[in-house]
């Protein structure tokens, strides 16, 4: 039996619940938003939400056409490669939302982040949770649908290891709750959130890291 109706829809997904859960990290900060163009045509665009509460926000994205459109909307953005970028400023918060799983050089990405954080700055990453129970269910009952642009999965342990190898230390990790438009999936989400630990129940992992003290 196909379970496609239970799987997340990237077309219908909304970022608003995610922003509300992460809002406290952006408030009053000078933010670099990497991969900022995703969803810029939507009302719940993450970059717009960040700007509404941050002290300042600057964005980079690989898609030059989208960057040009966003500039016309009045946002401070530039075209750049997340895996190797050089800017003329540093930030106290760098946000990479649903980005690291797309990269073929995550080490280069973290090296670039390292260069652009102030001494007490933090990196905020969100990424699909490799350990979520839905992956097992989908793989066993009709095939796991994966974004064609993804190169890898991360869990809390593997992401922590990668960050530590690149000079960071994890100061917080957790899981984001999400909404769904399908009533069957709403019931299933409620049930799995009730009976399962967060590391298995929820689809999105977030990690907050800072540069290791020397």
C-alpha cells in the first residue's frame, strides 16, 4: 500500500510554525541567512519573518535570478555559494535552514560560517531528522520519497560530530513540531508525539552551535 498521502508535501508545507519555534534566536540579532531565497514568493517566507524581529538581516543564495528579484523587494541579499563565501562583515547569528542536507561540501560551508561569526556568535541549523519514525514506515510500505536535491541525512549525533570536527561545540539541540493540512496525518502526528520520544517523533532537527573556546 502506498503511503504517499502521509508523506510531507514540499509544495504545501508552511514555515510559520518553524519560525515561531525559532523566533527567540533571531530577536535583536545581526543575522546572516544562508539559502535565503527559498519560498520568497510565499507569505510565510522565512527570511521576511526573520527580518521582522532581527536587528539586521543579510542574505545569500546561490540562485542569482531569485536574488535579483529579492533585491527589487528591498532586501539586502547577494548571490553566493554556501560552501565558500567571503563577506566583509561578521554576524552574531548565522542561520542555515534546510540547507546542509543539500550540500556536497558541508565542511567548506562550516569553514565559511566559522570565518563570519563574532566571538560569541552562534550558528543555527535546521535539517530533516534522519531518525524520524516516518522514514522507516515509508521505506517499508511503498518507498521513501526524498527531495531530489538532498545529498545526505543527519541525526543529532552525526551533525554534532561534523560540527566538532570543524571547530564548533553544540550548545543546544532539539526537534521542531510541524503542522499538516491532512486530517489523518494530524491525528497520526498527535499520537506519535504523545507516545514517542522527540528524536523519533518529529521530522526536523535543529542544532545551535558556537565556536569552541580556544
